[in-house]
C-alpha cells in the first residue's frame, strides 16, 4: 500500500509540527538473527550546534550518541543507495525540508523504494549510482553467475509481507543551517513493529536454505551438516523474533533520556536528518552521515553557514591543475573554501559546512608549504565522468617542523632530491603491487558546464581496484602470494 504524506510549507519557527499516523507494511528486515536494540529506530545523528539561540556555546561530548547516531546516518545512506538503483527519473523535491523527511520515512515504512528514491538529493543519487556501478564490477568479477548460484537472486517480498510497522505522532522541528541546507529533527513519535512469527520464520528460512545449499559443495558440507546448519538457523531466528517483537519505541522518551544524560546540548533533538534544496527539498544521506560524525567528534566548533560556489573548469585537465592550485592554497592558509570550490556539490557542501570546525577541533591550522608541478597528465573521459592519471610531476613540501622534502614522480616511482636519497616505486612495495595500485589517479565529474575533482569517487576507484585484487586472489591460488602481504 502506498501512503501519501502532506508536505506543508517550511515552518517559520521552531514550533513542532505533527505528521499523521501511519500503519503500513514494513520495509525489508534483516533475514538473520540480531539482538533487539533501540538502534532499530530510524534515528538520525545529533545536531552540531549547542543551541540555536547561542551558537557559540560549548558542547559536551556525545560519545553515547556515536554508535546510534552514526549507524542511523549510515542506514539513511544505505537506504538512499538502494533506492537510487531503482529510481532515477523523478526529480521533483518536496515543498519543505520536513516534507522531504516525511517522504523518506514514509517510503521506508511503506517499503516503497521509489518514494525513498524521490526523497534523496539528485546530486547524491547520481553519485550513489556510480558508486554502486563500480562496486558491482567487483561483485561480477568475484561472485558466481546467477545461474550457478540458486541464492543469487533474493526475493524479500515474502518476508516483508509478514512484518507490519506503524508510526504515529511524529513531530518535527526544522532549523536552517545555510542557504539551501536545513536540519530536520524528530522530537516526538511512536514506532511499533510486529511480525507473524510462523510466516516470517518460514519466509526467512527459504533464503537461508537457498544460501546453505548454494555454498554446501564449496564448503564441503554433507547432507547432515546442511540439515544441522538450517536447524540452527531456524532456532536462532525464532529466538530473535521472540526477543524482539512486538517492538515499540517512544521517541520522546529516547530524546529525554539522552538529554538527562548530558549527552545532548540544549533542547535540540539528536534524531536529525539533513536536507538540501535542489529544485525542491531532498534528504542528503551524505550530510546526514557527516552530521553524525560531527556531533560526536567536534567540541566547541560550529558548522559553516555558507556553501561556497564552485569554480568551473572547462576541461578535466584544467580541473586537475585547478585542484593542485587549491591544495597549495589550502596548505598555506588552512582556508577550506579553497578546497570546497573544486569539489562537486555533495562534497562541496561537506567541506563548506564542516571543514573549518574539523580543523578547529584538531587545534587549528598549522600553515605549511606545498608545491606541485604537473608535467604529464593523461585524461580519459567517459560521458560525465573522467579519470586523470598523473604520470609525472614535481613536488616540494615544508611544514616548518621536519626537514623539507622535494623530488619528482614519474613512471610509478618517487625520486627524492639529493644524491643519497633512495627511489621508491609502487612495484617495490609488495602490498601495493598486489592490490593493483601502480600509479596516481584522480576521478572527475562534470557538473553543469564544468569539470570538478571528486574525492569520494577517487577513493571508491582505489577501493574498487583493491577489492578486485582481493577477489581475484581469493578465487585463485594467489591468496598467500607475497604480493598480498608485507
């Protein structure tokens, strides 16, 4: 059943607004036993400010929120990624930040991936799609084809049909963070969940038995071992259901307990979703996750109040050169805006809002000198994505503490200046060679009419290569090869 949620105008004050009660089928639940925990509440991370009225006030540590807050933000990110795979065309946002959160929560409760996808910021949805595509490359290279694995395609509909979730009395408070960025906090509400135990266990066991059967031959299980594995799994799932359901959480009680513990500053609710405006309001999974880390790691520092504009580079080559200039300027001044302006919108928001607070929390910036002289850059373009290989460049670094370092890089080798300096090549480091890291590359994306360097896609690119190398080793006879160990 699809449920539609009202999207009223953005609140003009911080007076709570109440969402209607819902009683709909649940989104997919884990098919394996797990301990009951309040972390199952779709709670967001803690806010980064102490008090909306006193932005300079000191905030206490919030270590108690770390696991719940970060995990909740990660759930939002995971949900957004899954929805993005199935939903790429609906780009119309909600009329308000609260409306965007209601759309996401409603989609999650209803098990409606399309509604969830509609609630995710388009700029981040595109990024999540690309991340998913790259990670699928690893899976396709390392996992048997579907026809060779009965459990390759999992149908969760039978499990979902046995679970019911009701959400009632949700109250939200919206706080404007920057132009086009707002935090939506859940102050009150009740979440209840229950399952039809027999049907739920049977539905989960269909998947468990398929998994056990698919891996039995590879693991060397005989029929008796397979039966024992499935019997143990059934017993464990039944125990988990008995300990977990019926499940009920009163959000107001959770918030009150956290406030009483001193882990929450002021009156702000720690259950927070970050939203952004992109032709309408959407939930930002990336900002929600970063807000969780910021709330547990930053002390007295405040978020930034403005998302800087991007520099428009006409070509990927120009973007690489501009990024090198930005790194030099940042190292000399600690001005995070210089970094933010060469990044795509999702990453630009993060650096603009959280860059300086992170530096301040670490004791402030210590200026240093960095010089990069790019002499050979090879760029390959694929639609709105590009990869730049830095084939040769010169470098010099001086932090005013250690001895200055300078030298050059070419053909996979770093050559420091000085007659007694030793050359270091990627091929000479066994673990790097074994993990297919043999050069320096950066990933770029087209945004509007220009190109920008994507730090997140660069990291994903390296992670994909590393994962592929491990997958290749685990499916062959190279797992114990010295190229994969120091």
